[in-house]
C-alpha cells in the first residue's frame, strides 16, 4: 500500500508540473491582447510608411446611408455616379447618439457600387450592381493634427482591383468640400437618415 501511495503521489506531482509548464509556455507565446478580455483591436491599420491599409470587417459596422448621384440626373457625367454605402464604427456611432458629435478616432467607410439594372419586378429605378471602389475617412487629432477638422480622407480606388494601402488625399481634394457643405463636423449627416434619427436633438 505504501509503495502504491508513493506512486500515486509521484504521478500527481508530474501532472501538476506538466500543467504548470504548459501554462508558462502558452503565456509566453500568446500575445497579451489575445488573452485580455478588455483588449480592443484597432479599427484600422497603418503601414510603417504611414499609408492606410484597406479596412476590414466594416460591413458589420453601423450602416448610416446610401447616397446616389447617377449619371442620368447629371448630364451623363456625374462626379460620383455610384451608390455610396456608408458605414461608421459602432463605438463612434454610440458616442454620436449620446453627444451628437463625432469622437476623436471616428472611422467612416464608403464602399462604392455601380448602378446595375434599372428595372425590377417592383418597377423602374436604380439598383445596385457590383462593388467598384472604397474610400475611408478618419478623425484623429494626433495623427492628423494639421488637417482641417482633424479629418483625413483616403481612396483605395474606384475600380477593382483596389490598392492595398494608400496615402491620405490632399486637403484640397476633400476637406474643403466637406467643410463648406457637410452639416456636422465635416460629415454629410444631412444625407444619412440613420445619423439624423440617432442625433440627440431628434429624440
């Protein structure tokens, strides 16, 4: 019995040692962000040279609106003839609902689709075709402290294949138009019904 008891004790000690070693190995190879429940993944990623990489996962963000300025209504030569599916990151949307303002760190993504069929079983109209482009705007008072309103605008192209990473557009290309015509902090909230409905004053 004594020998058997010692064997059991040795086995238990060995198992405890293995478990402890396994924990130490896992802790050493798994990044802290992967194991911390409070860790947040970055909304967007910048390359070492400062270029913005294509955002991912934005189609699960909050969809705020879909402006369309088709060629048919602009003499056949609209500046932006596509559908613009516009998304905002969930945390910034929640902040906007509470304050009516866009927080520092807000990311908005505009995904472009062509005008496809103009006829459907429901009648004549404009219906979405294929994905054609991707634009992103970011408010960041530290990274873009010299940009009007702290907003920077990026375009990955309006024709596939899109660019993998891009530099911000010149301020003269986007900021001025947004500053002069957008209703809320460089954002065309007047064209996004979800933002209009979410603003505190509308409740």
